[in-house]
C-alpha cells in the first residue's frame, strides 16, 4: 500500500501546485523514508506532518487536502470556468483526486506499524505516544467538479472582496459590507445601483456607474453593500486604490474569462489637472484597442460631479483652445453611463431620519425635544446626511 501510494503521488500531474506545499513535502519524505527503510527519517517526517496539520487548524489530511484543492489555482477548474473541453486534463484530474483520496484515508496506525519495523527497540515508547490525525477523504472528483462549476477556484472562490494596490491583489477576509437594514435613506439611488448590478450578473451589458454628491450620504456604503444582496454570490468587489489606477488595465486583463463578475470600485475619485492617471481611467471607460472583458464593470464614487479639479488660473491661461481643454477634462464623468446623485437631505428628511435612528438605538427622548435639538445641531454643524444624523445622536449619548 505505501509503495503504491508513493508511486501514485509521483504521478500527480494536474494538481502539481499541491505537491509543492510544505506539508505535502513532509508527506513525501515520510513515504520515501518508509520505502527506503529509514526509520528515523520517517519518524521525523511523521511528526512534521502532524505539526503542520495542527498549525493550520486541520484535524486530518483529508480536511487539509479538500481545502487546498478548492482554493489553489490549477488547470482543471480553470478549464471548467472558461468552458474549455479537455478530456486529457479531466482524466488527469480524476486520477489525481483518486490518489489524493487514498492518501487522505491512510491510517496512522499503519504508518506507525511500518516505522516500528524500521526502528530500534528504544523507539517503542516514542511510537506508542505518537499523536494521530484523522483519516478519511471528505471529497470526491464529482464533488470537487460541482464546487468548481459553482464557485470557480483559487482566491476568487475563497474571497469576495479585494484591494488592488501597487500591482498586487490583496484579499479582504472580512469586508465591511453593510446589510440592507443598515442603509439609511437614498432608497431610489440604491435601487438603481442594485438593478444595474443584477443585470450585470445576468450577463447583460451594463453601464459603468458614478455615485456623486455630498460627503456622508452613503455612496461608498451603497457599493460595498452589494456583496450582501441575496443572489449576488458571483459578484466580486475589487477596490482600486489611487496608486493602483495606473496598473488597472493589467488587472482587468487578468480577470478575463473567469466565471465570476467583477466590479472595480474606485472610491473618492478626483483628479488634479496634471494627474497622469486621468488618461488611464479615461481610456478604460471609453474603451481602447483592447476590449474590456464582459465580466468587468467600473463603479466609482466622488464628492465632485466633474471629477477634475479646476482653478481660476486654468481659465485665465494663454492656451488658444483653453475652453475645449477644460471641457475635455471636466467631461470624464459623462463617460460613466449611469450617474446617480447623492445630495444632502432636506430639513424634514433629516429630522425624520434622526427620529428613526433614535428609535432604532432605543433612546428614550421626547420626539419634539429630539427634533428641536437636531435643528440646533444642524445650525452649528451643517450637513444633513446619514453620517451627520449619527454624529448628532452620538453627541446626545455623550451628554
């Protein structure tokens, strides 16, 4: 059994990345040592396997392998996600999975018994006290294939939110995604964003989206909350940092052909007149020679409708066609097909929101007194937004 399993592991082909994991290196050293009658090497490799399993929080090899098979990039799930039919690859993947299932089911007592035959008697107490890991394979070729068809593989199967910065894609394990009941006001605006995103997930061609308006109105929260909308499981959100705008074309290229749908989220988008990243974003929105993949959309927020900052000196310069240049630079927002304003609330809307939030927080305050205090707050700190309402209530709690 051990000889055959060692030989089969040498033949792993479609999941070579798994064999490069340190833990699998220890497994191979264990089997090699047993085959070559090196008992002490086998003992050392055995303890290393147990240590690595527990360090990663796994009770057994099967559990560890199942996790790695789902989330390591490999050719078979990639082919499934892109619709490529490759019988040779499928056959190789099936054979690999069957081999790994045999490995996961290998009983620790058999390994210890094999080591005992290769070690001196003084090792008997050590072998008797060795810890065991759980045997069993919680996966089959069919179950893995179904997982790949639904979720894909690799980091986009494990995570739903990412940061793109300095040319690197950084997973966000616990993204700040407010639920629907946490969103305040601006229902019509959010419905437009959700409808556009739903059409995007259904495979239809949709508009890029710009949410603009007053600070604190919930523009960013509207985009982040998309990850908590029921039925949006295939959606992945990638927040593009300012320093990542220059490399955004490369990011978009890397997302082509994947089964997930990607929103590239640019928060607080604004440019100075000489900002070189302006032309990068402009080209991506307009479309250059290289076609943008159908599974990528751009959503941005800004406190400015025109996105490009202007000064009086820009208008008083000596350029012959200065007005045309100004219009060209300030028209970037027009390249977003869907532009949704988030303006400050009216006085009545602000007071209604304050009262609603106070009830949600369980504050025992007379409604008339609450509204009167809110008016005073608004006079001192103008900004009728959900953020302003929360700040007002926090000030009351502090008193």
